[in-house]
């Protein structure tokens, strides 16, 4: 039976991410609980199933056609890791559920790729749902992928949307004899996978920091809406970061403090507590970046307002200077018959001189008032 469900979002994203989540959830309306259908996008042609079996003395890596082929490896090795890339073929998820006794509600969560990070404990396994973060090489923006993990006695199953992940270091430790991973159980393997996810958060934050520094140096140089668009993009990605990272705090805290049957508290618990420290650091860094980006937005807004004030000040000075000059020109532009200055030989030059004196006097006054 399902015992626990935790990890609550601390923020609600705005813009396209919310629309995507709502669109995926709308497909579930009217469907009974446990109905299996994929709500995400098909990212590969056929699912790829990779199995790692290992113990202290030996290891093996195989690509299999079906989950049922993993049965023999469960009897041969102390730990097996089944990784399934591609979630669009529901039959594969159902086969994994039958082979490893995965509850239909868990299978449903695996197929719904816009789920929040969470942890659930069942009678014979622990279910983790995490968010793997990466950086799109083309746009440089942060992207996320859902990682579902089922941890049982002697096995770990991971479900990913597409091939390519951040677990190469874990695979290398499996293939290397004498490593701690080869000597321990499935719970330690799950720790290694979760630790890789959290470590990759730091890599994403490093690239995010570089983008913040670059934008900060260009803040005074960019014109128009370009700077605001760049800041808006950073704010949107910070929402994605917070949405992915904040629930991890409660997930890891639950593992390290509450104790689950499939995790050895004495041998593996301290490692999860170390991950908890890293998660706290990631969250604090994200909040710091959030304050920086908000400050950059305020700074940019102040720069735009200051430039607008400068423009308005110049235009106001020009308009103010020409007001008396326009008045004088208007007086002598009136076609009255009897205006003594019109018959004076030096009248035209006198009026121009008087207008120049007015202009000079006003500019001197503005300068003493430090208006420019």
C-alpha cells in the first residue's frame, strides 16, 4: 500500500511552462486513477532498455528487447539497474510493472512527464520522481527532463524520456572493480544516481552565473527591449530552477530522516544527508541569483527612466528657451500699421540681439540651477 507522499512546490511558474502543465493534466479529466497514457512528447522512435548487473566480483551490461529478459539477471547478480529510455510505448511500462510489482498509480506517474518531484513508499519499493536539468546547446537556455526511479530490494529502475543523461560517471564506477558501488546494494546505487542529478545542478548554476555576469556587463550598453528580454528569460529560467530544486529538499530530508525499508539507514543514510547539504546550497544559490536578477531588472528600469528624464530635461530646456523668443517673434510678426521699430533702420538687428541676450541669460540661469 502507498504510505507517504511529500514534497510541495514553493513557486508557481508563469507563461508557457504553466500552460504546458495544464495541457497535460487536461488529458486526465474523466479518466479513472491508474489509467496509463503518455502525456509528454515522443522523443525517440522505440524505447531502449539497458540492464546493468553487478556485484563485487563481476558486472555485465546488456541491451534487451523486453523487461522480462531482466528476470535471469536478478538471480545472477546482487544488484541490477534497468534503465528505460522512451516513455511513449505504454506496453513497456506495463511490462515493467508486472515484472517488478510496480503499482498502477506509480506507472501512471511515470507516464505523466509534468509531475512535480516527489517521493512515495509502497510495500516493496520506493518511488522517486526527480527533475534532471541541462543546458540547451543551441539556445543556451535551461531545459528539464523528468527522471522516475523505482528502488527495490536488489534493483533500481529508471525511466527517462530520451537517451542521453548525466550518469556516465555512475556507469564507469559500475564497470570498475573495487569501487564502493560494486560492494554495496541497490540503495547505494540509488544514492549515486540522485547525487549525479544534484551535482549536475551545480554545473547548470555555473553556466547560469556566467550568463548573469555577461548580462551585467552589457546592462549599460544594450538599448531598446533587448536587455529587458534577456532579464525576462533569466527570470523564467529561475522559476524553472526553483520548481525543480525546492521539492528536492523535502525528498532528501525524508530519505535521510524518516527511514525507508529499502534503504539501509546505517550504511547509506549518511550519504543522503550529504546530498541534503548540497541541495540546501543549491537552493540558497538559486535564491541569490533570483535577487541578483530582480536587482538587474530594477537597475535597468532605473537606467531607462534616467535616460527618459535626461531627454525630457533637454526638450523642456529647448521649449522654455524658445517660449520668449517665440513671443518676441510673434509680436513683430503682427501686421499692425503703426509699429515704430518697423521703420527703424537697425530695428531688425536690435530685435535679433535682444533675442540672443534673452537666450544667453536663460542658459546662464539654467546653468546656475544645475539643470544641465
